C-alpha cells in the first residue's frame, strides 16, 4: 500500500509546472507584441512629427516668398495680387483651367522645385482627386525614397510627370480620341502658318514626342514645301521645325506672287483637275498610317 500511493499522486504533481510554463510563454508572447506595438506607435509619432515639421517649413517658405519684397515696392507689385488658388475635385471639365491656374500661382510664388510644385498643387486637390493623391503622399512622407511605389517616384521626379498622370486619371478621354481623329484629316490648304495654328490647338491633349509630332506635321504640308524641307537640316524640336516650315512656305509664296503667274498654282490646278480624288486618298491614307504609328510612341 505504501509503494502504490506515490504512483497515483505523481501525475498531479508534474502537471502544475507544465501549465505554469504554458502560461508564462503566453505572457511572454503578449509582452513581446505589446513591445512591438509600442515601438510602432512611437515610430508613427516620429513620422507625424517629421511631417508636421515639413509642412511648417513649406508654409514658412511660401510666407517668405510672399514677404520677399516687403518695404521694396516695384513697378508691378501693386498689380500682382493673386486670388486664392482653385481647388480640383476630379471633375474632368475643370482640369485644364485648374492646371493653368496652378501654373499662374507657381509662377507668382516663384516655386521652381519639382517636388515643391507637386506638393503645392496636391494641397489644392479635394474629394476624388485628393483620394487619388493620398497614396503617393503617404509614400512621400512616411517611407524612404527607395521604398516608394513606382507611381510615387514618377510624379515626384518631375512636375511634368505629375501633370501627365493627373490628366491620364481625370482628363476627358473623348477629347483625346477627337484630337486623333482631327489629325487624320488635317492638311495644308492655306499657309503653313495657318496649318501650324490648327495643329497646335489639336495636339494640346496629346503627349507625343517631338519627333512624332514633326513627322505628322511634315506629312500635312504641301508636296512642294515637303520637297524643300527634305533638303534642309531637320531640327529635333517641333517649334523649330514649324518655324523653319513657315519661313520656307513664305518664301515660296513670295516667289509665286513675284512671277507673271503664281508658281505652283498652275501645276496645282492641273493636278486637281487630273487626279483630285487619287491625291486626296493618298494623303488621307498616309496620315492614317502615320497616326497609327504615333500610338506606339505616346508618353506614359
């Protein structure tokens, strides 16, 4: 009987340390989680403090820019008093006027840094537009630059990138399709200067590279003018190419009016009489092919 008693009590004695160990492990785990959460909260507080400091610095910079000429009146100082900047809530029809308004305020406040431009404009976004921008701002203020999302890197790399992405997200897509359709049928019927004005108006919602735009514009010119331009050095900027084309077109017009019968006009009339339909179809097909190629080079 004496030897049997310890064997029946032993399991009860050993279970107590086991339960105690499990409880201690749970307590340790809870303590570890609490420590991690505490550290995370402290990190968030530090980041929020840093964000507040950055905002205060920007406000101070803007204030300093506004007070830069205090006590030093200039000829135009009484004229440049900007109203409050516009806000943009994501309404497509308001985007163009909003971006123009932002350019005016950025210029008036002498804000030249790309990052500061983006931050200034972001402060004017509301509602749907602000929601779109929020993720990028969270990246910018709360993460290191090498941890930013690709979109965040893109828009803070340059203000132009920011404008493009904003337009891609909120601009009227029908306007882009309309512009592409108009380009297909645009041809020089008067002066190159008149064509250039129409061309620039149409391409405003598009984001093509200059070399693509130059190719499109060149194919819209009269054949005689194209032949002259082929022999000249081709600029790599659209503005320079248009300027060159307009000057050459003016020379051809003067030469035509200076002779007994307008140069090119006689041939042009003959061409219109003989093959008007064939030439028109050829020009239209050429433009459609060139325009399809532009879609491959459109900026993103």
